[in-house]
């Protein structure tokens, strides 16, 4: 037992002992002593009655204290159980992210998203893990063939989870630099402060995407669909925007002009 808990129990035992002594020895005589006109037998009976009443009251208080202590211990145990479940879920999901089967990895993404909703303490960890997972599963390597249909389902699931934003703390950036998202359907993408520096988004569908303040330095946006997208404040330095499709609803960074 921890020393702090032992000290607390010792103090509680001393307090109870003092209260019992007062209820049995001193308090009854002192209380009855203030009542005038009592004979010896009446005074003795009155002292005993007061003693019994005080002991009953003390018993009731101790019972209430026991109930309160039990509630505290139960609440603490529930917290410990929840922490234990969160740790188990987090550890298992991390293992499953590296599984050979794609559905298992996809399930791990959903499990991590659920954990971030249930236990806010894991939000930052889940955010970083999913961003790392996307970078590891879909790295942009020049010369590689383009995947038909865009990114794999597990990568798409991680992107969708980040887009829902449940695990992204205010002000946190999503590091997705140098990822291969060629041909991805990212319609309505809304990942706060996303960094696509050096990423390949050739032919990606980014219609109505919220890319405000995004980092797109050196990104390949060739033939991407940016109709209705918001790129206010985005960094497009050295980005390849050849053949980009835009419309009147597309919002560009200040001073940027799409040519060609």
C-alpha cells in the first residue's frame, strides 16, 4: 500500500477513535450536565440516552462515509479500467496498421479514429500516426507507375479520418509532404493546415476542397481539378499547376494568377 494511503487511513482511524471516546465518555455527561432539576437516576438515564443517540448518529455518519469512499474507489476503478482499455486499443491498432492484409489496416484506421473520439488524450497521437501511415503507405517516388483508381483503400480511409478532424487539435498541422495521391478523389477535402509540400496530386479531384493556408510548396498539381477549392493563404511556391481546372469559385492566394 502506498505510504500516502497508509497515512490517510491512520488519520481516519485516529479521528474515528476520538469521536467514539467523545460520544461514549465526555459528550453525554457534558450535555446532560446543563439540564437542571434532574435526580441521580434520571441524570444517569439521560446520559445513557444521549450516549445511545450520539453513537447512532456516529454510526450513520460512518456508514455515509463508507458509501462515499466506496463511490470514490468505484469511480477511480472505472477510470483505471477506461485507461487500460484505451491503452489496449491503441497498442492493438498500432500493430494492425502494419498488418499484411489491407482490410486489417483499414480497420485499424477506424479504431484509432474512434479512440480519439472516446479519449481526447490520444488525439495528438492518433493524428500523428495517421499522417505517418499515409506517408509510409503512399510515398511519392519519381518514376513509379500511377495506381489505377487513386490511393489504396486504407490510405483513403486515413485521409477521410483526418478530413473529419476529430483527432486534430486546434492549430496542429498535418504533415503529408511527398505523398503520392495521383488521381485521388479528394472532393471537399478539409484538413486544417495540411502540408502537401513536394506531394504529387496530379489528376486529383479537389473540388470544393478547403486548402486555405495549406503548404503546397513544390507540389505537383498538374491536371488537378480545383473547381470551387479555397486556396486562400496557401503557399504555391514552385508548384506545378499545369493544366489545372479552376472556375470562378476557386479562391487563390493573394497575388497569385493562374496562367495557361
